[in-house]
C-alpha cells in the first residue's frame, strides 16, 4: 500500500484511457424526472419557515391545492403541499385549466370550497380574500397566498 502511495505522489501510476462513450450514467434518485416542471405551466411554492420549496406541473383540467394529510393516507388535494402551515386547508383552492381555440390553455384560480382561511390573489397575505364565486385568470408571474404560504404561477 505504501508503494502505491509513493507511486501516486511521484506520478508513476498509469491511468487507463477510457472513452467517454464507455461510461454509463446511473440515476440513483427514483423520483428524478417525476413531476418535471422544466417546461409548461406549473406552480412554485416559495419557501418559508413552515414550508419548503416545492413545484407542481399541471396534468389535469381541475387541480385541487391543499395541505398534505398528516396521517400520510390518501390526500384530497392533487397538489398536496408538505407543510406545517395549519392555515392551509386539505382542500384549499382549485386551478381550472381550459383549452382555448388556438391550442393554448387558460388557467383560472378559484376558492370554490371555500377554504376556511381564504385565498389571496396578487396581494399581501390577508388583505383581499378571493370570493367563493370568483375565478381569476392567471398569467405568468401571478402569485397567491394560502395560509402563510406564497405560491407563484408560471406559464
């Protein structure tokens, strides 16, 4: 072993010439690529002291957003946010996706349930609550608050 060390220090170890095509890349994260938001409309949870950063890509025409169940069982929400924020309901708000004639999608935010603590759109939290019968058309960069958590819409 000591000879190997001294050979390495002196630069006397021969390194085999391996072509890059001989390497195999193995992805050790089984969830890598799951819910990939590298393109298309998605939501971004802005991290805070109760909630870590999270993202969600839209796959359905109606997406329910809420808090993940503490019991770990089935969740009502399609986007179940992992959080300690108790002001987020398990079924807090919804985003509806409608396909337009030109092939683009229109995304609308609503609080139809309605949630106990409200949904607040493009304002400081707890200033102007989204009414249960109102839907808001979302555009890139719009944000909304549920509980103490800010969520940004990206298109």
